[in-house]
C-alpha cells in the first residue's frame, strides 16, 4: 500500500500497546483511532497491511461492487470451520455460491409464511414464564430469557418434529461453550498451546462431537420416518444438485444446520434485548409503538398479513440494530490488487469495515447517538447512503435469514409489549460485549407487570362518543 501516504497509519507497536484494552473494550479502541485519524486508517507499514474503515463507500466496494475479489480470512474460516463445519457462514468461493443458490429460495418471504405458526406456538409456551415473572415481580435478565425463546424458535423451525427438551437444552449449552472458545482463541491465538495443555481443547472437541451426534440423530430419524414436516430440515433434504440430482450429504446437512442454529438465535436475542432496553428509556417511542399495535392487531396476535402494516415496529427494530448492530465488524482479504476512495489495496491485505462506526458516522446520520426510529421511515430512507446501514451485512453475503429474523423479532416484540409493561432496573451496569456478536456484557435486568388491554381505535371512538353524545335520560 505504498500509494496510501494520504491516509494515516497506526504502527503495529502502537496498536499492540493497547492490546489489554483491545481485548476488553475493542469498540472503544477502534473509535479512538477513528476519532484521531478519520474514517480510514491503516495498520502497519508493509504492503500486507490492514485497512480499517468506517467509510460506507469502501465497505460497498469490498462487500458488493467487487465482492468477488474479496474472501473471508483463512484463519477465521479455519477457526470457525473447526467447530461449525463447512456451511454458508464458513465456506467461500464457488462452493459457497452453489450452496447459497440452493438454500436461498427456502428463505424468501413467501416461503417463510408457515413459520409464523411455529413461532407463535413457542411464544405462547414462553408466555407461561412471563406470567410467572409478572406475578412475582421478580427481577430477571431479559437477555438470558430471550436467548431461550429465540433458541426454541429456531430449533422448532429447523425441526418441527418433537425434539426432547433435554436435547435442545444440551445443544444450546454446547453452542455457547463453543462460541466462547472460538472468541478466546481468535483474540488470543498465542494461548492455543495452553488450551491444549490444560485440556480445554479436548473438552470443546468432545462437546462439539456430542452436539454433532444430537443433530445427526435428528437427520437420521427424519430420513427413516419418511414423514414431512414443512420445516427447514425438510427443505434441506429436498435440495438437489442440478448436475447429478443428488442431495446434500449427511455431513453437509449437519454443517448447514449448525450454522443456522448458531446464527439464528443469538443475534435475534441480542437485538431484542437492546430494543427493550432502549424502549424503557424512551416512553414516547413505546407509546407510539403501542398505538400502532392496538390499531393494527387490536389485542390479538399479529397475523402474517398484518406484519407489513407494523411499520413503526419495524422502524424501532431497525434503529435498535443501527445503534447496536448484531455484527459490529467484519473483514475481507483481497485476492487481487484493488483501489477505492484513494486507497490502494494490495493482494493479500485485509480490509475491515467497522460496522458499529459506520452506523454512528455523522457523515451518514444526523444525531447518530440518538434513538430516532423515524429515520427509517420510507421518506427518510430514500436518500440514505448505500452501505451506511449493515445490520445483516451486505452484498452477496447478506445474511440469508434476514427476513426470518425480522419476522421473528416483530412477533416477539408485539407480544411482549401488548401484554406486559417493562421496567428497567436502574441500579445496574449496562455495557456491551463485542464477541462475534454485540451482546449485553452483564445482561439487562428488568421487571414486568401485566398490561391492561390496549385501547383500540374502536374503543377510543366509543369512549369519545359516550363522553360527547347528549344524554337521552330526562333525569340528566
């Protein structure tokens, strides 16, 4: 990158001097560098440097315009692939493209319609827990509970056949353990030898093998039963390669199911946690949200047809994910030389779009630190800078489950708000923890109370009529 003299450079020594803080608070470290050096800075002095950016144009070039020239880093693919296999998240190149084209039709909006019933069933089951919490006035961590409900939803949609609760619970535990291990190993690679010595690697490998077997059992039981359930497993089993009419191998089915389970619940739970946290601090937003829910759904569950009418509900979720993006940073390696925004990107070097920074960049957002859902109205979204909003990534690798996630979040949020009042506990520390996803570090503690039925437009009309109409009674 010898032609990049116009862009500030941060020496590797300076970068690694902040390693302790980087491990604990990476977002603060990156924001500090961007505040000092602008929207693009370069780490290192060699040709194989890392370009960190919160510039939407550069992000667009890497993720979409010239996406074929950029690959996920090999170390990242190897680390994730060791435990998650070779699914959509961890594969690249022609294999990824072929798999994506085969799987994507199953996640189009019209194909997701039947999942609303499965989602509602799991939300109704979870309501027993919320009723108990409301009656006891117990303080609880909403993130923990949202992890449970979103996990049950994705597990049900992947395999709608009866799966033992014990098996589901075990898969969830194993997934959490593996993801924490991946993050530790990725950020502190020099501890890899220590993990071998202290038995951590062996423990995680055994857990991974156990989790694989649980999923294999689901696959084998479904194949043996020859039953159809109209779920994601059925969809994966029905896929055929054009060249030989063969379906996915048993290992391919395992890998894709693991990716969907991993990516399909934590990001959703985190986004909903931050949304409830923001709403608790903005009663005026919550009030408008309740008005829309009452107008569109009354006091009933929202139907699939009503979800597009819940426009403000969607705006609230979008704004929450702007402030707290599920994936806060990403990176790509250049396969050939490239140039964009005056930056020469040399083959083999890395470009890292800092999504958290792009979402709060004042070049693209007015009052970027404020919670303003209406910035996502149709009118306000018309002139938004491309790739200034990346809650599900962007370009060809846009998250395949983005429609699924939005539908799920709308259903859960509507249920939670129309039935319960949510109160944030003030005596707690709220902080984010940037792991693979942006989760609340200490959880978010709240209390809930049962809410009276929402006043619908019909109720208000009747109330106004009763108050304003002249009485026909001669004694009044």
